């Protein structure tokens, strides 16, 4: 009788465990080729191709430490909100060396995403089960550095501050300094998907956040898909970025703050819910300008309609060059065209000449024109590896 009772209880326990796993399968490690990361990276570490790494919380690469991620690696964030939001944070002085390839990109996504390493090997980079507009399932990637920022508080200018999306109790969230050529690593051929969870009201995590990142850092061939907040946001710094796709994000396609002093070149923004560009001015006395050039912007598609085309502050400092806007809907405009520090060169809108004035808030500035066939825009041939390209979005 005791053996029968023991067998009964073991069977019941296994049944309960199986049921619990079924109810919370988004938190499971998918298979033996996966590894759950639950603590900060405190020594030089390599995440290897052919594996899935699951972020069990906010994982920080500490000062003086390098995290290397091999091509074809998949990183999945568990669900979490507020202080428990999952993210990969590279602290000042830390480095992320994540060099994917067009054949084997590195993919950051949610544990709800069923994509596996064998999909990457087979050339299938799309999510097999999540639509490209599902967001907020985990946090995102945050890269911090020691380059100058323009920030202030009630006492005046500050050279460092806390990045949004990270609780102030975590000192690893500080960024900024005076090292313009600071090096936070190498990011190539990376797709970041389904992120942007909130840690509190108005405090979200972007797909890729760059805080005080220096010009010694290499960032190119990056895709952001369905992030709940901005696709990419720059907070000061001097880093340059090229070959970027921002698709279906819940707020701004590209957001700049605190006098970022770099260049964004060759990029595509597709149907953000907020501004296509949110380009803010200095927040302290330090003033630096940035350049945004050679881009194609799809402002609307079906029921997805961006809030506007370009939004700047009166004190923004930015040069806009060779940008083609298409999919333009009624009411979408270029705002604050009188900002003294904003220049327009080769900005082409896919509208009729008669309609052009209706898409500019003020007089149409020199450098903005209506076209039926573009002469400027992105070189889309370099984006064939992206999910957006495979979905036919450009």
C-alpha cells in the first residue's frame, strides 16, 4: 500500500509540474542547447554560435569586461516589468563585441519567440510564431560609454547621468564623460525584436539605447523590429551608425537627445507609431550637432500611420541630407522648420507639388521638395538579411 501511495503521489507531482510548465512556457529554457543567464558578466565571456542564451533579468557587462557574441547566436529575454525588466546592459568601461554576418546575424528577441539556431543556419531569420508588430515582451540592448553629453540638473551642467529604462538604484546605468573616442565595442548584423517593456510610467527601454557612446565604437547593420518605445535612441556621445532598419516601433523611429555628435547614414525607417524622427536639442551648455543622411522613410502603411515626419526642438542642431519620404498620409508634417540649427538638403517628399505645403508646418524651406520619383534615399541592397526585407517592406 505504501508503494502504491508513493507512486500515486509521484505521478501527481509530475502532473502538477507538467501543468505549471504548460501554463508558463515562456519562461522555460527551450532545450539542452540553451543557457540561462541570471547574474552580471564579471569576466571576459563568449556566447557561442548554435546556442540560445536566456536573459533571466537585467544582465550587466561590468566595467573592464568584454562580452563576445558569435555569429548566429540567439539571445532571448524573459518577460518582466518595472525593476524586473530584462535587458542586456553594457556599463561604462565594458564592451560588447557582437559581430554577426549577413548569413548568420545575431538575434535578440523574447522567450516567446520560437526561433532556434537551426533556423539561422537554414537562412530563416523571421520569427516562426510572432508577428512583426508584437512588442513589449522584454527589454532591449543598452550600450553606455564615457563620451560627452549635454545634460543638466538644478545645479547646472552635469557630465554624467542615469540612462532611462534603468532604475537609479543601479549605478551601472550611469553614462557620459569626456572621452570622445571611447570604445564600447563592435555591433554588426544584429536584429533586436519585440522589446521595450516599461519599468514605470514614461520610462521605457528602447530597442537599442546608446548613452554617451564614443566614436571608437563600431555600430553597423542593425535592425530593430516591433519595439514598444523608440527603435534607436542616442543620448549624447559621438558614435557613428550606418545601415540601420527601424520597423514597426511603438514610438519614434530615430530619437536623438543631449547633443549627440555623430552621423547616421544609410538607413530605413518603416511605420513607427510616433515620430519618424524625434530630434531634440542640448539639455546643457555643451552643444554638438549630428548628421542624418541617406535614408528612406515609409511613413504609413495600411492602418499604421506615423505621428509626423520630422519633429525637432527650437534648439536642435542637426543636418538632414538626402532623405526620401514615402507613404505620406494627410496631416503628417515636417515641424519647426524655423529652428536655426536645423538644415535641410535633398529632402524629397513623395507628394504632388500642390500638396507639399500641407506637409510642412510653416514655409517650405530650401532643400525640401516634392518628387514623383526619388533621386535620394537608402541603398536597400545591404539590407537583404533583415526580417523587414524578407517581409517585402522595401
